C-alpha cells in the first residue's frame, strides 16, 4: 500500500519516489550518489525527514511544500555566494527562494528532535568524562564591523561553534554559537555556559590540547602536551585513550562539514548561518541513527 494504514500518510517507500520526482530540476540522474551530491542526505533519509514534516502539515506556512524542503537541503549542501544563481537553480525568484528557505527552517525546527544535553547520560553513566568537546570554524567574507575580531589561525575570517557529543552513542548533545573566529576555545566554553554546567554537575569533558589556560583542569580532560618520544609510556597510553575516545566528536563534526556551506566563505547574514547550523546538527543526529559514524 502507498499509504500507511495507521496514519493515512504516504509510506517512506512512496516518499522516496516523491522526493526523487521533486528533485528532478537539479538532478542529473536518479541514483543515490547523485542525490547525495546535491542534498547530502540519502533519498531514504530525506523521505524520513519529509515524513516528519507531514506529521505537522497543519502548521505548514501557506504555499509551503516538500520541494521547498529539498531547496533548503540543496542550499546547505551545494551552497553559493549569491542569491541569484541559487534561486535560478530552482527556477524561482530570489524573494521567493529566501521566503521558502526561512519557512523550511521553521518547519524543520518544529519537526526534528532537538539537541538535548541530558542525552549525554544514555549508555554512559560516568561523569569524568561525560562528553567529548570540540569547536569547528566556518569561513565567512570580511564583516563590515570590527573584522579583526573574526580572524583566526585557520581562516582569514570565521564563525566558531561549540560542539559536544555523547560518549555512549554518536550524537550531538550540545551546540552553541556562533562565536567570533578569534575567540579561544576555553573562552567559548565559558561564554556558552558549558564550563559552568560541567562544574555544577561535577563532570569533565574530553578535549584536545587547545583547551588550556585559566584554571580548567577540573573540567577539561586533555592530552598531555609534548612530543611522543619525550613522554613516558603511561602518558602515551593516556593520550592514546583520549584521542581514541575523541574520534566520535571528530567524525560527527566531519559529517557537519559535508554540508558545503560550512566550508565555503559565507556571504549572508550570521543569523541565517546559525539557523542552518542548528538544523544541520539535528539532521546529523538523525542520520547517525540510520548510518552510525
């Protein structure tokens, strides 16, 4: 049956065919690889997200439909530095594209499971460490005001986000930002409130070597600094355990970076960038269930 007997909504299998049809304006061929290259998600994953939006169809903005969901996914995957070529890709005007893009963000905000810090306790009852912490940067064009505050060692100008993943399962449990590119990782955790939260619960986060400075030994579990040949066997073994555990947060961030807009120089508002990051983090969490890191 093409409709689910319990809900009256199209089945996921039917929605896979529907999203392929709606994606036809930008696809060169109807294969999974081509679909991923334009939307990052697999057709099955996209169909599951679409099914979730159908559950709140009564909240859809007037005129919004599933093709506008694909427009958003295509925007964050393929990116672009100007509105006109992005809108022409879908044969719509720039004002229409902007409107539907913001509406898609709102619908997905209602639909996708929110990032929950309490999820850090799933399959992991320990407190030291309780999470895996890192930051990642996204390049941007030169800001108009105080551009030097956005400078970083990685990019000329960037926005920085703080990401923490659970240890018991590959899942983002904390996402905050954007912060200016020049902000130190320790300062970011302090400004976001995560440092205070860890101290309040008597917990620690496994981090990289950049989390140093200020009195942070009580909340950050970081590798021992120094060249491996100058470390003791115990220190090398400790570093190996920290680096091995941190592979989860590195891989989760790696999936975020597959959304091309995080790697291209962003030329739009910082608020829009933050909203897109928030939705993409939720999509990565959902993707990790079907395709574990």
